[in-house]
């Protein structure tokens, strides 16, 4: 037929380009998908996540040290006097991180993920309230006991949310491992609080 002959004269039909179909720098992503199989990429992503989580935990572990040292050096001042300066530092650092990432995204041609203000603001208010209570508790209990209790609380709450709200932990074996780890952590916190000292 005439339609088939005209189609064959134009040559084989071209498939749509993966780079064109993928928004925002799709060429590099398509090249990565061709060069790296799915499993190594998934493993690399998990390893990166573990590394970032460990670094984040390390920073969180020392974030209240300057405030605690200040309170020890000024025993007559209120323990909550350090709350506003620390919150101000968090605002300044987070603003700088956002501006730097936005500039890098502008240069690289990536899409800037603009966060919603309300959830982040509410989270900041919750964190500031918890930090105020944590600093007051550390002054009475000492850093080793007070911060251990304060650090174990968020882990327990987030674990319970992961288990019952977000349903991230499923399966009998996984839930049993979680309960065993949760029990060991709870026992450790109780022992530290019972035998630790404020000195």
C-alpha cells in the first residue's frame, strides 16, 4: 500500500529519547541508568543514606555541648538562656544551606525543591520546646545522664511512629528484631539513669 511505502521510504521510526522524556537533566540520568545496573545503584544509595545518617547523628550528638559548657561556666545564670541563641544559629545555618543549595541548583539546572513553610515552622517550634526541656534536664542530671535520656526519647518516639503510623517495619522477624533492640536500648537508658551521676 502507498502509506506503507511512504513510511518505509522515511526510514525506521525513531523511539523517543530517554533524555528528552526525563525532565531536569535527564541525559545524565539516562546515561547512569545504562551504565549502572539497578542493584548496584540501590546498594550505593543505601550506603550513602547510612553514611549521611551517621554523620547527622554525630552532629546531633554534639549540638548541645556548647550550651552545656556555657551553663557549667556560668552556674548562676538560667539554663534556658542558651535556647534563643541556639535557635538563632539554627535559623542562620539553615538559611545559608538553603541559599547555597539553591545557587548550586540554579547553576546545575536542577529544580529547587521549595519546602512548605507551615510544616517546617511547626517542626521547629516542637524542636525548640524539646531543646528547652533538654537543657533544663541536663543542668539537673549532668550531661551523661541527661543527654542520654533526651537522645533515647526521640529514637523511641520515631521508632513507634515508624512501626504503627508509617508501617515501615513489617513482618514477624523485623518486628521481633525491633522489639529486641528497643528493649536493650530501654534497659541501657534505665541503667545509665540509675547509676549515673551529675558530676
